[in-house]
C-alpha cells in the first residue's frame, strides 16, 4: 500500500496553455431511491466505487433527515479543497501549520433575484500558532488558488445536456 502523502508543490507551477487542461476527473451518478427523488432518497455513487452514500432530504426542508445531503457534500468538498490548497501554499513558503482547520458552512435558501434557490457558503480558517499577518496573507492567497472559491465567486464552466 502506498503511504499517504500530500501533493507536490509543483502543482503550484503556472500553466500557460490555450485551453483548460484537466489533471483529474471523476463522475458521480445519483439515482432516485425509494421516493424516486435523488435529493430525498437518492444514492450517490462515484464511477470508481469510492463514494457510495445515501442522500436524504433534511428535516428543515420537509424530509426525514437521517442521511447526507448535497449541501453537506459541497461543504465537505469545499473545506477539503481549501485545506489542501492552504497546506500546499504553506509548504511552498515554509510556513509550519499545526492543527489547521477549515470550516465551511453552506446555507440553502431563497434567491431574492429570481425567487428560486441559491447557496451561500462561509469559510472560516483556524491557523493556531501562525502570526496574524502571515495567516491573513496565506488565507488571501489560498482564496485565489482554491478552485472551489473561484467557482463560488465566478461560476463554473460546464454543460447541462440530456443523455443520449
């Protein structure tokens, strides 16, 4: 078994191409489950089998609760990505991080612009034992690096299409 290692700081090397260059891709499929509704009773499975999670509508949205929901999955993914980017930058700049944590709170609610739905995300970073000025600069630089933060602020490139 390969020992767990953080990614190489060479990931921070700039890319100078003409188009998006994928480094990693995955596919997750959600099916409807007992209520025939992916949000209420679905199952999310990744193409490699490493993710297999029951989805449940939270009680606050009228569901039974008792399972993971999309907002929790998004918050976990965002926090993990930000934490990884934070550590990558810290290693590159030889900043020692001890017990660093990233907390992401995601709220699902009504969009005042169109009356439909939207998400809000708040990111809180705890960097104990890092001088405040250094911590602030590290967090600002991580904010520019983290693809989840970029997506949250600027949107995401993608296509929505009906399967053939």
